[in-house]
C-alpha cells in the first residue's frame, strides 16, 4: 500500500474511532442519561426513615402510665461507607458493642439494605460525643434521636401494660409489609402487644444531601411521622397502688377488681412483678437469661394466664345449681360431724369437730365441706358444668389482653368410663380437675351479685392523633338463673363476711355490706392456695374482685384481709368522689 493509501486508512480509522466515541457518548447521555442521573442522585441524597412516637397509655383519670423519653441510637448505613471493614472496627471500639456483633447485625438486616442498621440504643452522652468528634472518620455512621418507653410508676400494673422489644426476623418480614422499620421496638406483652396497631403510628422519612464520604451537607425535605393513638385504660392508678400494696412483696398470686356492671378492670395485680423499663433500652443477654431461668415466672400474668383449683370459693356455684335444679332449698339441712365417709374414703371438713346441723345459707357462710359433700350426691355433673360455664368458668372471658387461658370445667364426657359420683364430691368444693383463672372468678362473683355476666376489658377509650375519640362498649348477658335462686346464694355470701360465724370476716368494710366467699385450695406441690371472691355493696354491687395467694394457707386468714384493704380504698370518700 502506498503512502496515499496509508494516509486514507489512518483518516478512516480516526473518523471511525470518533464515531464510536460519539455514539457511546450519545447512548450514555441521551439514551441512558436519566438512569445515570438517578444513580448520581441516589449517591448524593440519603433517605433516613423516622420512627413514629408510640402512643401514650393513661389510666381512667388521665394519669400517664407509659410515656416516651428521648434517647440517642447510633446506626450504620453499609451502602454509604467507603471502607465498611474499617468503619465497623472503629465503631465497635467506640460503642463497646464489638466488631463481631455489628457484623452480625448487618448480616441479619441484609434483606433491607436501605434501612439503617441500629448498632446501639440508649447511647451514653460520652459515647455520643466520641462519635461526633470522629464523624469524618466514620462515613455511613449516623445517630438518631429516638423515643424509648418510660414507666413513671415503675413496675405498677406491669402485667397489664406489658413491655416492648425487637421483633424476630420472621415477625419483621410480615411487619415490613405494614410499613414497620427494621429495628423498631414493638409490643411483646400486655396492652403494648394487644393494641400494637393503635400504639405504633406511621413512620416518616427525612431526605438529606450528603457528600462523597456520606457526610450530611443539608436536609432537603421530610415527611413527619404520625404518632400512635393515646389509650385510656379502665385502671385507676390509686386503686392499683392500693391493691399492690395490699398484696405485699414476697408473695405469688393475683388480684382482679372490676366493675360488675360494665366489665371495666379497676385493678389487676400479678406477683411476682417485673420492671418493664428493662426492655425499653438495651437488655443485657445475661439479664434476659436470668429472667427466663427464674422459676417464679415474673413475666407471667397470673390473673389471666394461670389456672388454679378454686377450692371453697366455688361452693356458691354448687349451691346455686342445687337450688335451680330443685335438689335442695334454702331450708334443706344436713348434719356435719367433721367427716363424711364415702366408698373407701373419708372426706373431711375444715372444722374437725364439725358444724352440727346447718341449712344452705349457714353452709355457705361457714364453708361447711360435709354439707356440700351431701349436696354433691344429688348433683348431676353435666348440669353443674353447664351452670359453671354460664357463669364464665372453663372458657376464655375475651379480655383484651394476650395469652388468656380457658381453665377447665369437667363434665361426664371428660372422664369417660372413669366417671363415678365420688368425683362430684371433689368438684362440688372446687377441688379435683376444675381449674379457673383469677379473672374468671372476679367475673363469676360479679355475675352472682348482679345476675349478669359482663365481658371484662382494660381499654376505656382511644384518642386518635387527629382528635377523633371512640369509647369501648361493654358487653354483657343475663345469667340463666332465677332471681330468687341468686338471692339465696347472695345472702349466704353476705353472711360469710358480715355474719358472726362467717369465714370472710377479715374483708369487712365499715359502712358497706360486703358479700364474699373464702377458699382454701389443696395444692399437691406445697401449701394450700388462699382464695377470696366478693362483690359490694351487697344491695347494688359496683365492684367485684378475686384474690388468690399461692402456697399461703387459708383464704380467710390471707386472701380476705387483702380484699378488705382494696375494698376500703375503693369505698373511701376520695375514690367515690373522684374515681368513678
């Protein structure tokens, strides 16, 4: 090829090269320009989710029971860090969390790469200052002002209020579809869990401009979060305090006080208690392991999640069934010698020397076991079970708290071929296989006192962020028991407290006639459980309650005095004037 040919080839090659470059530039700038512009913007603009404030929880009079306190949280955004390994190592030393733990958190959150990975909550000011001092050495690291749950009254009503915690990975997969942010704390028990959707609110978002190192330059825009609803509970903090003080420390058991006309829970105690504030910040693993290993089960709400044999507190039911079925009348008398032989067993009364000859009202008041053994021989267990369920036993009450157990009211079908009438002797006095919750027994006492069973509830009303308010309606039903039958049982329970020989005299309240029933439930694992149920005033009940103290002995000596203190507070002038 001559020089002229080589020159032409060089010119053609140069033109071809520039054509390729031009076409490539055209493709990048015109055809894919928008795509790369977005990439540039995403590299420059950071989207930070903003958690919504959880709703406050208040008592019936507006006293704050759960609120929010400010707290700093440090987080890392892996996609914004130039050298993630170096950032993680440095941040691990500053926060004390440790490099391995931070890497575990990042790995766990890999499915949600655009949400900050929260490294440590409740950041001490000294650590926050250190992070701020080294912020230019920590690209992709941010700290956020968040809200943590705070409990002004400590462990008061802890089992009703509940606590918050981080959801599991599986739980968050579902929550993410509902707009939840990774790392948000959610309700884990009590009202915090049951009304999670009302309390949670709607997260916001904050857009900021950052430089090439991920450092914030300016805030561009934001969408404010919407706080959760404000919940007013049926509890009264004064009565709750009185109930917890009356129960005392070092005991296990539960107490429930409610309004038998509308089902509003006025006080609910479960012992032992716990401090819900432990869960709102950083819960050390050793602390959680200690709580899990505690054989007294402090997180268990015994008022709704534990079932016990009710002992003699169930005798009013057996009396009611006998009257309604025509097996006895209020004048029916039986002789009590202190023991009742049946088959190859001897069933004993609590009073060794016996009560002598008693009618039905006297038998309820003095809690005569032998009287009810003889009534049991006339009792059909299936009819007895039917009335028990009509009074709310052996089935969930439907209270707005999680984890409620149903208890057990056995019928003939439960025993199958093993049924004998001798089993009825135990059931008649609240022993054997029958199991009830303290909440069920409070509802049971209220139903006897008013003739209506009401569904219990702890939520009084809801106030939405936009000002809308709605109240919870009470639900009740008439118990299928003739009024004249209820009247006899009510008089028996009145005599149990107000009568000279009643076993519940320790529950008396000056100026108020209280009707109640003691119970001492045999326990194969130790000392008897002490029971007491009541309603008052006798003439027109406005409060019903149940108390059980585990491994404590006799109901009249232990549970009845606790009930008396609660009733005294309830009927004090301050409560009547301000609390109802």
